[in-house]
C-alpha cells in the first residue's frame, strides 16, 4: 500500500527517547483495492444501479471516500504501533502522507 517513504528522520532527544518522522506516499489504487476486498461488490453494484440522481451517486462516493480515508488512518496507526513495538525508545512517531 505504501509506494515510497521519504525524508526519514530519527532525532535523539536524550534519556533514550527518540522522535521519528517519515513522509509516506500511499498508492491510492492499492488502498482502494484493500477497501474493496472487504466489500460485497455485487451488493455495491445493486446499490449503484438503483440510483436515480447524481446526488445519490455523489453521496455514495463521499461515504465510501470517507471510509477509505479512515482505512488509511488505520494503516498509519498500525505502522506506528509496529514501529513502537520494535523500537520502544520511540516516544513520538510522526508519519506524514504525501
């Protein structure tokens, strides 16, 4: 899901405390694929086919877009947790999305 990682910095703050920063380039297609893998695509198709207006389509896309952003947030939380588990000296982890 992560295409590239840039500008990685670890700052020793003393007393065995480290601040970690990295910029991550997420692959939107892979992120969306991960989301869609958890959906019933046949059911989504039925819903889309039932739309009578562009407003219904827009609301559908907005709702699923929000869910995809939430998924990305969950992935970032998971990565931060794994980093902290592997490197307990990390006290502040700042992962930014490009």
